[in-house]
C-alpha cells in the first residue's frame, strides 16, 4: 500500500512538472471565452447554451489531456528506457501501472472540477441579464453531470493505459485512446438516430440488430453524458437505473486494468 | 556540385516558376452537376460522428448556423433551413431556440408539416414546458384546422402551467368549437413575438411573415366586403378584381402566395420539399 501511495505521489508530481498550471489556466480562459461567446448566439436560453457548449469543451479537452499524460507517464517512459530504472524499486509492476493510472485520473478529476467551477461562474454571468423560462440547475444536477463526465474520462484513460501496456510506439496510445473515445461515445447515438432517418439508410433495423454485439464490447459512453439534467434542471431526465451506468463504467475500467497488468507483468523490455 | 550561391538561387527560382506556372495554368475539370437549391445539411447520425460523438454540441453549432444566417430568408431558399431545424430536432429535441425559431419562421413561412414535427418532438422532450404544446395547438388549428387535436394540445399545455391553466383551456375549447381562425389575432401574436426577439435577424424574418399575414387579412377583408355588397358568396378570387373590390392582389413577401379553397382564403404551404425544390 505504501509503495502504491509513493508511486502515486511521484506520478502526480511528474504531471505537475509538465506545466500543468499553465495548461489548466489557459484551458480555463479558453473555456470561459467559448462559453460566454456561444451564449451570445442564443436568443432564448443563453445560460443553457453556455453551459452546454462549456460541457462539450470540458468533455473534449480533459480526456485528451489525460490520454497525453498516460502516453507521457507510461509509453514514453518505455520509449526512453527510463522504465528500466522505474521498475527497479521493490514492488510489482501492477502497482506501478495502477498508481500511474490513478494519478492521471486524479489530475483529470481535479482539472475537471476547476473547469466546472469556472464554467458555473461564466454561466451565471452570461445568463444573468435574461430570465429564461427554463433555468439551468447548477446544484446537484450539475454535480451529477460533472461526476459522470469524470467517470467517462476514467474509462478513456483506462483504455489508454491498456494500450500503453502493450504499445511499442507511444503515438498508438494517443491515436487509439482518442479513437476509442469517439467510437464509444457515438456508437449508441448513431444507431438510435439511424432508426429515425428512414430515407438515409434502407433497413436501419438490420443495422441495429447487426450492431447489438457492440454493446457487449464497447461501453456506452453517450449514456454517461447526463447533461440534460443540468441544462434543463430536471432530475427526471436521468437514465433509468443510474447505478447500472456506474457499474458498467467501473466494471469496464477493472477489466481494462486487469488486462493491462497481466500483459505488463510479462512484458520484455529489451 | 554544391547547391549554394547563385546556382542555388537560380535553380530555386526556376523550380518556383515551374510550380507557379503549373498552379496558375491548370483549370479544374468542369463537372456537370444538377442545380441543387440551398446547401447541404449533413444527416444527424453523421454529425454525431463528426462532432466526436457529442450530439449536444452538434445541435448547438447547427442552431447557431440557422440563427446567424436564417432570419430574413423565406420561400424556396428556406428549404435548407427547414432541413437544418429538423436535424437539430433529431440531435437534441429539447433545444429551446430550435423549436421556438422553427415555429415562428417555418410554420409562418409555409413549411407547416416539418414545423409541426419539430413541435411534437419538443412537446415530448420538454415534458414540463407549456409553450411547445401551445404552439402546436395554435398551428394545428390555424394551418390545419385540426380542431380536436388542437384542443388536446392546448389541454396538455394547461396541465403543464398552473398559472395560465384556465386561459389555455378556454382557448382549447374555442378551437374545438371550430371558431374560424382569426388572422388578426395571429398577426398580433406574431408581432408580440417579434417585439420580444433579442436578435435582429429573427426580427427581420418575423417582419416578412407578418407582411404575409397582412396580405391574408387584406384578402379576407375584401371577401367580406364583396359578400356584403353583392349579397352572394365569392366564387373566384378574380371577381374581387373585376368587380372593383380590390385594385390588385397583395404580394406575399415570403414568395409562396395564397390559395382560395372551399370559399376561403388561406396561406399556401410549401408542398414539394427536398431536392426538387418548389416549382412555380
């Protein structure tokens, strides 16, 4: 346990040293300006659009940054042969891998929290002058939205960790991680929308049946996007059985990390 | 030979001249393409993938596209905006700007059926909001004369709004009693929407549609005038001109015009949608 904590601390320090504060500050500034500007385009719900676009921004940049951190802390370390020194300490490789993963997720969660607070402030400012018929909810619904977003990022980071455990080129982690994120986030939405577009594809039913197996392999990250709850302030818009969503995400993270540890324990560093 | 000094510069110049000659000289092959009205709107599933699986972001960007370009446009060119609004309704049916602008600009601009679809989707998604079912009932009554469905929509609105429950119920009962839809009331309603609009383009677009309703009011007034003066129902709109009730028919700023059906004037709807556009 002690070695896990020590590894965790070291990994957090390593991330912090890679100009984390500068990156966080510039992301926060970018987020504020994007959210504020997009509110100007909405005639009837400026606060909702600011929150909506801001959440989209957070959900895009934080997982990309997390994947980059995984690439830096695991894949590049192998590439630069620093791994040989890192693995000389007396603890199993699994502890090393899990500690680094946990550090990346912790940093991502902290960054998300920071950005979420900035966004809440901007939404308050942008929507202040106009009384919407349906106000946004920045209390518990917002917290649920941010929490499920962090869960989403943890799944993406776990996939990147599994890739880093086997990858021989560091860029595979970035490309594969982002590709996984896009696929897992869009699969269920695309299948659902294809049903409606009768003139676009013939036999959307057939596609849907053909894509049934996807849900046993890819987690449905689109379902983890529960932002309507905060956008419209209606907790009824949560999916049925939210515990199943949390279980799905945690289960998938565990599967990926166990696979990663199994491969990493046997990996040869020539 | 080393590539430095004058030789290098001369070669560099010659190579660049060759490039510039080629870049300036070639012309792309002329493709014979059928003229397609409006622009391309990507279907919702494809947009989801392009926006990295984020349907809410796609809906917001597309709504911004409508709001910054759409407003004053009406008639045939409007088809493109109809498709944009419908795509947003598929991506995020709860989007308030989308259903509101779609109702005011599409329904009054002649695209009644797609506007009704968007309002139905908004009524389902925004289960707390009384405005979408109210607009839905209004449009069903005014454009479609579906009085019973209109009343149902108004009662749905009444159930959602404790403050104005009785008002909505009263309007719903009026619809059910098949009281003839009054374009003057509709005009006042659109003017109120225009005065509320924060956005200049939306205001311009609503002005065009108010002008369209003014033409309908002129026609209906002329018909009433004719029927009072000659004590017989109007058979053909041309009688208004030949008997001197009207000097000229009003022009529709939207460009679709009016129809005379079952002895009544009404707004013409956009019939043929999609790639053929509307043939005049």
